[in-house]
C-alpha cells in the first residue's frame, strides 16, 4: 500500500477535526478557543495541498475531501460564531437592546455566512476561472476575519447562562458586539463571498520576485502588521488583500491594453 498518498488526506481530516472542535467551543461560548482552532485548521488547509503537490499524489478524492472539510471549518464555523455574537450582542454593547429583544430571530441571520460559504465553495468547484486565482473572497479569509472579532474584543468566554456578560473585555467590545455592526458585517461578507471580484491566490508556481510581486508584498506587509498590532491587524490584512487584488487586476488590464 502506498501510504504517502494518504498523507494529504490525513492533513485535510485534521482540518475537519479542528472545525468540529471549533463548533463545539463556539456553542460553549469559548469563541477565542474556537478562533485558535480555526487558525490551526487554516494552516492544515494550506499544507494539505502543499503536501499533495510535493508528494505528487493530487487527485479528485483529495479535492472533494478538501471542499467538504472546508465547508465545516470555513462555512459552518463562521456562521456559528456570528450567531453566538449576535445572540449576546445587545446585552453586551447596550445598543439595540429593544430591537434584539423584539426580534429574537435576528441571531439566526449569522448563518447567512454559512449559506453563502456553501454557494462560494460550490462555485469554486465548477468555475474553471479559479484554478490560479479566486473570484470572490475565499472562505478561509472570510472565516479568519470573523474569528478575529472575539480575539480583538478580548472576549475570552461568553457567559451563556443567561446574563449575557463577558469576561476579560477590552474597550473594543462595545463596538464589536454592536448588533447593527454585526448585521452589516454579515451582509457585506456574505456578498463578498460570491461577488464577481477577482482576487489573487497565494499559490507560488515559481518563487521569483517578478511573477510574485503582489504575493510577496502582501505577505511582507501582513507580517509587519501582525507583529505590530497582533489580532487587531487581521481585519486590515483582509482589507489589504482585497485592495492589492484590485490594484493587481488594474495593472494586468493596463498591460493587456498596452500589448
């Protein structure tokens, strides 16, 4: 039996397992633990494809398994985290209390992220344009963005026993847990998942500077931001990713017109 062909799939299953644990942690109110698990899953998600290419064992089985694992980790998890944040939002931020009390169905809108992530992954599987780049924000980027919110707020544990309080809050919590902000963010990110927005992928066919200027620039700036601002940098990195992609698209169009 050729065991090396199972190594990438085992890594993918590790991604899936982290996603399952992240869901349990989120429903238990441990959003920071859930966020760390998503971070670990994102690393595994990167290395399963890397391992498959390195070992030359890429196949349809691996592609389908990766997509199904991503649906859990980068589809269900952000929906659950947004649901939990909306569920506790009005009693934490003190904004929109009556609105949330009168509309108890609002937290379920957080699962819009799960629905649009599913659509995003389905489109990715059949869209031949997305072999070397992305159309719409990738589900891992969206999930990392959503998971950064409890990390930035310093909300280590949601009290899900009824009083809606938080432990270890920072001054950012009032803003982040504002239900109107969370709803607006849910709508925007759901749209960006399926938007016809070309975005570069962090896939290196070669490691030379000439063909990877945008990728290297993004990675260098992201590393600097993470060192300086830690978790607070994550939303800005996602924003930077979108902006650099737009600039890269404009530059490519200009080159095409010139030639």
